[in-house]
């Protein structure tokens, strides 16, 4: 079980229990993590016991026998065999944990305490565990994973902003403002223009002289790096106001249009965005193809892109055309609908279609002409055709206004409720070898990683590393 899943599973049970027992949910979750090793311990797996409570003479339920270590003198550990309480479920274990703390007056200082640090020191002082640094370990877990979010009205202190537990590498950049001046309510996804790992991306932001960074980096292999803490504002989107309210995410990508990303990176991105939304109280992602809606956060829109604030193509066509898909998948995981619903309660989406073509190259040419006229476009497939759309709206009047604007500039268009799906990206692109090229150099240039030359070699059917000027090679699109 992933760490964030464990926190969510135990957290909800602990929060409900807290309402009855008065035991801080954050304390319960931290103890469960520490005592059960994130649910992987022998007791957690074989006895549904998250807290390692001994089965003394007061216990009449199921038991489980195992060896454990105790520290009686504050320095040395002794291995002993002990009986532990066993349960039918983790929820039962959580409920008994609180009941155990309510027994007698021993843990009276823990019950009803609203400050998590005080509660942690109180439970250690009462003799719950013999480890000398037990309280400090609990506090570290609570602060590292933002567990006070589950305390709700019980918490005395402001919730500590946490970082994602999905992170596999951390290298904090100095290119930031600390702290951010706005609550997190927006997601901004970028393409990093290079098939990098999370480590490569984080190391770059930590060492470059360029004034740039991001909160997270998603690598080509699905790795996730932390470059700027969520509590701080990254320097990512060429707009301070946006970066102060947004979590910015750089995703490894190809180095040229459509700046495609790998399947591993895309899946990791979905997991990361879902986690960010859950921890920061973003109940639903809303995407709009209308730039004005995005930058002004109208109609509930809370996804922005770099091209909104600077003359850039970022996040590239590949990710830009999948923002609606990303919102829908994340919202499904959040149980929040598709991300294309009318914030006022309606469910229909109105798409403005400006052309339909049997050949993709013709659709792309038409989209290019529309972009030159100032319209954002998306290429969709539906009914065997490539369809060029210039907007998606929850209010039909807004779609009608877009049609009117298109016709005023000489383009035909109409409103449809058939959204279609993002047009597939070719599995490869063609590259004509130039004098002085090598397979390694081509892979470095086009894929951001010279070691991927073997993929070009295999895709092009080469039997050796020798290439000549004028050869046409097939280069992976991802």
C-alpha cells in the first residue's frame, strides 16, 4: 500500500474516531505509521494491529504472540516475547487504541488535547512507548505529511502545509519566495523540454543560474522530485500571482512539438495531481480552453498553463490537449465528477468546432491558421475524422459568442456537444541525417538522452551504429 493511500485509509477512520474519543487524529495516524511501519508490520498484516498494544490481564479478545524490543534504561534495547491485542480490522484497532487511552487516568493529558506537539509529548510521558525519541518521531511524521489536516476543528495551530509522499528525490532550489502569499487552489502543468528523470530536473533547478524552478518535477521514468516546498512559491510560470497560488509541475517531455511525454510520466502526473488536490482541499479540477477563464479563474477554472502568461508553447500540444482528460481522471479519483461539469449545476459541455478532416495533416494546417488568427485550438478525433475545436464551454451563450467571433474573422464554425478525444500522437517522427550526425547526438538532441540511441536504431531497422547523411531515421515520439 502506498504511503498516501495508507494515510487516507487510516486518516478517515481516525478523524471519525476523534469526534467520539477526543484523541487527535494526527496523533493516531502518526502512531499507526510508526508502530506498524506504514501497515507492513507483522502485527498489522497478521493481527490487524496498528499500535502494538500489549494484551494484559484486562484484555479478553484475540491475541498474537511475537518478539519485540523494549528499552527500559533509555539506552539499551532488550528482545522479549510478548502477547499483543489482535483485531478483525484496522478500524477496530483504531477504536480500541482510543479506548485504551481512555482507561484510567494515565493518558488523561492526551484526551481532548488540541495541540499535536503537546499530545505527542504527553503520550510518551505517560509511558505508551519506551523509545527515548518517541515523541519527536511522532511530531516529525505529523509535520512531514501534514497530518493535522485530519484534526479539523480540533487543531489549535494552523495546518502545516505538507509535501507529497510520492516524492522519490528532493533537491530544494534557492529560486523561490518563502512563504507563498496565497492559499493553494490552482494546478499549473509545464513541459520541461527534455526526457529527464526527476533527479536531473531537480538538480538543474538547484544549480542553474537561470531564475527558474518548480514545486515538482515528474521524470520520464515516473519518478517524482521535489524542487520547491509546497509552502513556498516557485518561479515557473512567468507570473508571480499565478505561482503564489499554484502548485507548478514540470513534466519530462520530448524537445520538439508536440512535446510528448512517456506513459510512465503521464501516470505519475495523474497520481501527483490527485495527491496535491486531496491534501490541499481542491475538491474538483476545472479546465477551460478559454484563456480568459483560466487567468481570471472564472466558472470555477483552477488549471492554468505557462502560455497564458508568456509567449511560449508550454506545456506543448501533447499535454495541453490532455488537460481536460487530466481533470476528468483526477476528479474521478476525487469522486468529483468529470471536471467538465457546469459549476452552477448543469452537466452539458458545448464545444466549438471549426473544421473536420479525414487527414490529420489537413486538420493541423487548419489549426495553424486558426492559431495565427488568435484562437486556441484542440485537435480531437470522433467518427473517424480529425476535428478542430476552439473552445469548450459550460454555458451555451459563451460557445455561441465564440462561433460569432470565428465567423467574423472568416472561419466557419458551429456548436456541438460531441467532445471527441485527443488525437493520437504518432509513435515516431522522421529525421533526415545531416553531415556530422551520430546516433548518440541525434538521441541527445531529439530525445534529451543520448543513451536512447538504441531505440532509434531498433525503430529504424539498423544493424549497425553507422549512419550516412541523407538517411531517414525513425525517432520515437515519446
